[in-house]
């Protein structure tokens, strides 16, 4: 199924997760329009989409820094990325 682009299942899982998150945001926006604006700890007014973008960007940096500094395995940066996502949607 994934051989046409030489993808691996973990790569496909990342993209499935990103597209699922975008789909959930679309459903939330249809159900509750307006973006759920909040004032974050940095003084920025953010919407759900902004917080998702910050989460994805921070997660990428966490994984890249971990691979550059420590290499494999990637269980610890996965935990850090999940914690970062919770912080972004809760506080930022």
C-alpha cells in the first residue's frame, strides 16, 4: 500500500495524525465557530489552529534536537512532545 512512495508505517502514522488533527479542528470550527480565542501566557491571542501549529512546530524541534543530540530511541522525545502539546492547548 505504501510502496509507491517508499514510505514507512511510522511516517504514514505521522501524516495520518496531522490530517486527523486538522479534521478534528474543522469539525470543532463547524460546531463552535470563532476559533476559541484565548490569551496565552506569552500575551498572544491564539486560536485552536494557532495552538495546533505551535504544537506541530515545537514537536518537530523536539524530535530534531533529540536525534541530533542523543540519537535513538525516540520514546523520550515522544513523551516530551505529548507534554508540549498538552501545554500548548492548555496554557498558550
